[in-house]
C-alpha cells in the first residue's frame, strides 16, 4: 500500500458508523450473567480491532444486565432482558479500521441469539468544505 | 389516575426508545471540556427523570471527549469533535416516564448547538404474545 492509498483510506464522508442491533431468542442464562456479558463484550471489542478505554457494567435486580464500553473509536453498549431472551446492542465506531461485523457475529454466537436485525447509520456527515478525519492526523 | 390507567401506561409495544441525535455548530470550547460535558450530561439525565447508575467519561488527546452514563432505564452517550463543532449523542430509555426531549433540549442549549437532527427508533419490539414490561412488575 502506498502512503497515498493509506491516506485515502482515512478520507471519510462521515466520522463514524453506528450499528443498532436487536438480538432475539438469546440464551436466557447467559444474558443474565454479568461476568459473562462483560467477557463477551470485551472479546467483541477486541475482535473488532477497537481499543478499550473504560468499561462500565451493571447487574439489575432481579434480572437484566447493562454494559457500556467507551473505546478510542467511540462505544459499544448492551442491555439485556433475560425474561424475554432479548438484547439491545449498539456499536458506534469511527475510522475505517474497525470490523463491526466481526464484533456483531461474535455477540450473536456467544449470546446464543437465534435471530437478529441490524440497522447501520452514518454519524457525523459534516459538510464543512474540509476533509474529515475521525481523529487528528498523526495521532495513533 | 386510577390504578388501571397507571398499569395501562406500563403496557408497551416496545421495551424502549432510542434517540440518535447529531448536534452541529456547537461551542468548541465547551465540547472540549470534560468536566463541563460531565456536568451537562448528568444534568440532562436528571432533567429527563432517569436514574444514574454508572457514569464513564474520557478526554482524548489533543481534543475530544467521550462520555457514557448507564442509567436504570438504559443509557446516555456523547462523543465530541471540538475541531468540527460536532457532537454525537444517543439516549436510550425504557418505560414511559422518561422525558428524552427535555434532555435533548438541555444538551442543545448547554452545548451551544445551532442545529440538530434527530432520529428516534423503537427498541425491543417483541412479539411474544405477552404484555411487555421494561422492568419486572413491582420493581421500582
């Protein structure tokens, strides 16, 4: 890859992608287990190529888990309803190097979901007359 | 309000609402100030009637702030690009008692945004043949 091609990959018409996923018919025991959810989410972040900044997970009484992970490239979140076998997931990432789909496939598999629906939105479609960079040029 | 009416309000065709907001032309100094962003977000949570569970904020170098607040009713998140005057916000709440619009109006005002665009999605539209409750009946 030439330097020009590498730089071109950084040219974006939007700052990020936001994947909103509904995971149905999940394993009700798995999605009520905070430690497991935490492991599975952090694995998903890792598989996507994103970098963990701050995780925050919480178990509700009597059931349900919420978890968010701030990553360098934005965030991953999950909210689970074990009583309905349902999880709400969103993955907001910036740049062209993060593989959201790998993360989502991992979540579907590990949470035992039998069906999912996904909406993908572009975020930050700015018309400022300048080339957009999701992070300052030169910052790793 | 009768007990029946109160119970009826808890009947939902979806578990939650997810507001995805683009805030343009924000005050670039404000949206680069982690402490301010934290105050403004927690005020927005409070105004909406949601309950804070776990906040997680982070300042990037040389600029930009990411923040997430796990609330009892799901989450609030913000990611800021001071260099573009842009903030990406999402507010995911469950139940009928949270006022997302009050939260969003507060964010727009305090972040000095001159224009916003908003998409609102229903989350967890489950067809399970049972009445949906975003939290177990009887739990406050």
